[in-house]
């Protein structure tokens, strides 16, 4: 039996969900027996691959770069799982949504700078008007709330998906 292709991605978030994923401890061995990790911050792959079975997405969609990546992920993934409150609701990244982007950038990079004030443009992706939860941009197949989700919930979801079952999260997760 061939292994499934598993990917993770970190958009606009703190990486706490990836830390929680790593906290599945020895569960990683069980996952590795049935899945190949083909993309993510823990893998040295530069382009999102074709034919991914499951992608775990952490973080909100906040920039043009995030938008392009999540659209590519949706096209190339059979299933997308929104991992954590930032991916599910846009949570902390959405706190900026009350301030127009231009005003936000000027406050941080011009008013808040003591040396070389100016909004950077080189190598910095343009921000979207608002930080968005993943499901407002692409179809999401499963949501795992939590800030971050508990490792047990993540392991449960991955285990169920590896066995070809849709996880029932009603008693396993909560927001915050």
C-alpha cells in the first residue's frame, strides 16, 4: 500500500499549531509509517507539489503571497484542513482589519521607526485589505479549532484521515 502525501503550510500565524503538531511526540512515528510529509516548514521543498492528499493549513490569509499559495494548495490537494483558530476564524491576524492597510504600514514603518523610516517594498508581500480565514478564500474540508489545537486532537484527525475516515470532532476540540 502506498503512503498518502501529507503537507503542512504556515500562513499568517505564530507557528503554535505546528508546535502542537510536533507535540504529538511518538505519534509522529505512526504518521510516518502511513504518510510522506511532502511540503511544509519542516521540509526543504520550495514548490507546493501536485497530488497532495491532505494539507494542514495554519494561519490566516493576509497577503497576496498567502492568497496565491492557498489557491495553489487548493488546486493540488484532495483535502484541506484548517488547523487552529487563525486558519478557522482569522483570529489574531484579523486584529489589523480595523485599520486601513496604508495607515497600518505607515504607523509601523514610518511613525514607529527611529532609523530609516519608510514602508519596505523589496521582498515584502503586499497585504490584503483584511486578514481572512482560509474558508473565505478556498473550500476547506475540515476545521480543527484551538489556539493552538491540542496535540491529541491533531493526532486524532490525522489518524482518522490516514485510515480513510472523516473525523468527528464534536467532543475533541474547542475554540481558544
